C-alpha cells in the first residue's frame, strides 16, 4: 500500500511539473464587430498582415492603425482620408523579430454629391482676424483629439446611433455655402428638435469638450486604438472632459450652436486620424 501511494505521489508531481513548464494556452481574442469595408476616400480598407506570434504595429501616413486578429491572421484597419487620391496606398508594418516592411492596398475612386447651403450672414465665411485666430487654435485642438491613439480595445459591441432623427446631410458632400466652395462634409447630420438626447455610440473616455467657432458645443470621445467620435452643435453637455462613458449613456443634447442652419447633431468618426463615413459602422437608422 505504501508503494502505491509513493507511485501516486510521483505521478502527481510529474504531472504538476509538466503543467508548470508548458506555455500558457492562448485564449481566442474577444470578438469585435467590424465596420463594412469600402476602400474609397472617406472609407475603410482592411490589409492582411499575415501570421505573427505578437501583434504587429502598422502605420498609415505616420498614424498608428488598429491591428486585430481574424482567423489566425493579423489585419490592419485603415481609415482613408476624404482628400486621399485614388490609386496605390502604402502602410508601414513593424513586427517583432521581422523588422519593417511595406504593404499596399488600392484606393478606389468615389465622387460625392454636391450640397448648396444658404447662411443668413457671412460671418462664418469671411472671418475677421479675431475669428480666424480662434478658428486656427480650435482646428489644432480638434485634430489633436481626433488623432489620439490609446490602448483600449474598441468595437466589442459595435457602434450605435447617437441620436434618433432624420439624416439631413450625408457624409462626403461637396459643400457650397452661399455659392462659395468649402471643405467636404466629414460627418453625418441628424436633424432633431433642440434638447433631444444624444448618447455615446460606444464605451470610451471624453477627451475634450468646448464651444467651437464652427462646430459649436462639441464633445470628443476616445474609444481606443485610434477610433474617436465627435459630436457637434450641442445645446448642452451632460458629461465632462476626463469622464468615462458607456455605450448608450446620455452625453449631451441636440442644439444649433456654431455654424448651423437648424437644430441637429453633426456626428463624425475618426479612424487613425482620418474622418470616415459613420454609415460603415452602423445599421439603418432605427424607427
């Protein structure tokens, strides 16, 4: 009997030693809900980076990209700027132990519609020196927020619409204010009465807020890995800078602040610093 317990102890010891020295099991990466691909200016491209033991780092125009794993392969999700030219585009990839390499994808051509907008005054068209100084400072501040890259993992639950209403202006429209050409529309406008609730489209952190010359009362929320959302023309805020928010949480209310012809929410999505079409991330507007 004593020999039996000795052998049993030895088997237990050997099994424990084997388990101790084995590498840990690699858990399957949490599923993410990806946007739809559309490799056009203002769209999104997916670039396969192949297999690697560790997550590669990828960059497009010096902005870091969201890299994720799908079916055992690493992929980079690339936000394409509205001003990007059709043709070959290149990303830079860095992999531990394999050095640096370049990979390419093709940007297809897309022609967006035009939109004519009438403003009651020319204040937001012919800026005074003071307004121009304010605008330049706010533009730098906005781009700093939109180009933020943090390590949080986004898209665990996908994105939801931040407000219920009617889409009054779609993404990418080539805009003319009082017959003067201006930059293309870099978000979606949803018309709704002043005071309508605006919620966060995903979990994140409020990284900036303020009253801007063109965008009015604006919030920026960082969702991680270069995914940032912007909410403009609000009448009031219900969160403050530095606050952590959850998907569906009230963050503000619809308004008509800044350059606006009526109460609405302007909603933009930045991916690696490129403003892309929000419709790639969400389903049809709920009834």
